[in-house]
C-alpha cells in the first residue's frame, strides 16, 4: 500500500531525518521518501501491520503537524 502525508514544519535536513526515522521505526513501513520542498512524505507500507493513524502519531511525536 502507498500513501502520501502532508507534513507542516519541516525546514531542514534534520527535520527530514526525524520524520523519516520516525516512520521507518513503525513495523510494516517498507519505504519512506520525504520532500522538504513540497512538505509531502510518501510512505510504502504493509496495511496488515501499519496504518495511517500510527504514522500520523509518529510524525506528530517528532513535533510536526500532519495535515489531512
């Protein structure tokens, strides 16, 4: 499964690394691509073990906002 999250607050490489690391730590997430320019994060995941709500929580725990 693939989804795109819109994330507010990312401004630098550290932000990118924080968001990517948080999402990659979720069981079932298989790939993460972060674009600072667009504020979009593409996530490839196994829907049997990962879900969008857990992704949102992981990103928000890093101090960023996920826009629906």
